[in-house]
């Protein structure tokens, strides 16, 4: 950093903090949003890009509650902004501490971005073929006698039918679509051999398979980590260097297209529903693709905050469950041991008349451990995320970079829900990435 940049930050930081304090006297919700924006800038200045991205996403979410009108907006969302921002701050600060602990142990601060070391082409292609066979088999079992929701007139109704006839094993095997998508896309973006068209084709196939369930999250959870990992490693040298010389714009363009498609499909799915919320959504946004997409984006950014506001307002009437909600991802098999907790059922009741089944980032620890316990829970979670993200940041193994990218993505997705504690996706991803790691270490 140059001396001029240092002088600029010396002036800008006190000015920004003063502006936040002034905003607090006018509107606490806007003030905490501005404070998170300042935190994102500070993280970017320290080259903590994943942390900066997470803080930016939370800034956008809190801003959406205050600025973008939607059918799910209520007093609860606006009123809970300072509380939610406080919990998010605990998580982000713990993330910084987690990174610093790894830095102190390994002294990795000055290392350059790594260049990926892939398994041999034969091993990698065989592994992707196995993933494709597993994914196709799981799809055959999952959609037996049922039209995939992607092609159904009412995707939400079709997805409900699938939930009733599916099980945990089939769900975990279906994550082969996600893993294959992430590996193929990262290989296509970081490869330097003539076989790149094969990996682009596999990316399309795995993405199409993941999209059959009509869930934008199922697609994003495969594409986003690959893009994060591609931005975290050294540029490719060789015959594909001319194509990837400007890799960052290429990756950002792919990410923008994927996010735009997910937002568009989310809007179309909501408009095809039959509930009270969907009816008001159609009345507000009509059949216009652009306005319905904007409404879907607002819903993704602000609905979890609204839901958390309603959970927070009822906290005195909700008995702590001491871990039951945190173990939701284990399914019904553990209910005799830890008890039954219907997280989506609870949040749906609190969101009447719309029955939105969204669980925000802090809802799980709040319901399990109460307000103080939730802060401790998020501090421990932030430490784990920060340490893991920094630990794998310099790994030359594709599995290590993808592991880091999945952790970062799940942290970013926390703006919508605490995904790893609700969906057992990672139970498939962890062994799948371990196998990829072993393929790269074994003799060719």
C-alpha cells in the first residue's frame, strides 16, 4: 500500500465511523447497514476477500429490508435489524480471529496463490464418470413415476410429492450432481489441455441434472464454489492462457449469468405457486419477467431477516431445545434421541398468512440455545469458518480449494439460511472431496 493510500484510509476511516454514529441517531437500521458496509471495505483492504464478500452480502440483505418493498415485509424485519447485525458482527469478527490463529501457526501471510495440481486425466475422467452414474441412478429412483419439478406446471407441488417419497440416502446420492458440477467447472476454468470442451460439456450435464428439482439453491451450490475456487488460484499457463488471460472477468460473467438465471427461475417458480403469498406476488409483479425476478431477489435477500424478526419477537415463548434444531440435518432417524423439531413448520406459522418456510442464519442457534447461547454458537462457527478458509487458501489440491470454496459459499448463503445444519449436503461432499484428494496423491 502506497503512502497516499495510507493517508486516504487514515482520513476515510474516522469519517466513515462518524457517519455511522450520525446515522444511528436518525435510523439504527440504516446505521448498522452502513457499519457492515464499512466492515466489508476494511476486510477488502486487508485482502480478506471471502470475508469482504460475506459482509457485502449481509449489507445487501439489510439494505433490501429497508429499501425494497415486498409482500413479506413487516415491522418485525425492520425492528430486528440492529439485533441481527450484532449477531452477524460476532460471526465476522470470529472469522477474522480464526484466520489469524492459522496465520500465527503457519505463517502463510505472504504466500502467493497456488497453481492447482490435478489428478491424471484418466483418473479424473473415471471419477467424474462414476459421479455421473451415481447421480443418474439416484435421479431414476428419486423421480420414479413423477415428473421432475423443473418441467411441472406447479414446481412447489411437485417438490412436495418428491419429499414424501424420497429419503436421506437418495438425497445424499443426488449430491453427486453438485460435486460433479463443481469439479467439472473448476477443471474447465483452470485446465490447460485440449480436453477442456469435455469438462465444459460435463458441467452442462451435471448442471442440468441438479436443476431437475427446480431448486436454484441446488444449482448455485455447485457453480458458486467452483467460481470461488477459480478466483483463488494462480492463472493457467500454456495453450489456454490466451483464453484465461482475463480469467477474472470470465469467472465473474459466468457467476452473473448463473445468479441471474437462478433469480429468474426463482421468480417464475413463485409465480406458478397457488398459496396466499404467490397470489400477492403475482398481483404485485404481474407476469413481467424483470419485475418478478427483482421480486425474487428481494425475497431471497430479505425473507430470512423478516422470519428471524418474528422468531425474535416470540423468543420469550419458545423453550430452548438444546441442540435439537442444530441436528436437523441428521433426519428423522435421530428424533428418538434428540427429539423432533420442525424448523420450517415453526417459521411457517410465524409468517402467516404467507406460510414462508425460510429459516434465517440465526434462527437455529436462537431456538436451540437462546439469545446469549446463539452469540456463543456464532462465535464458535465463525472461528471454524475462518480457520478452515485460511487453512485451505494455499492448498494446491483441487479438493482443498473446493473444500474452502464450499465453506465460503455456505457462509455467504447464511444470509438465507444456515444451510449445513438444515440440509445434509456436506455429508456427501466431504467424502467425495476426500476421494478426489486421494486420486491426486496416488501414483498415476
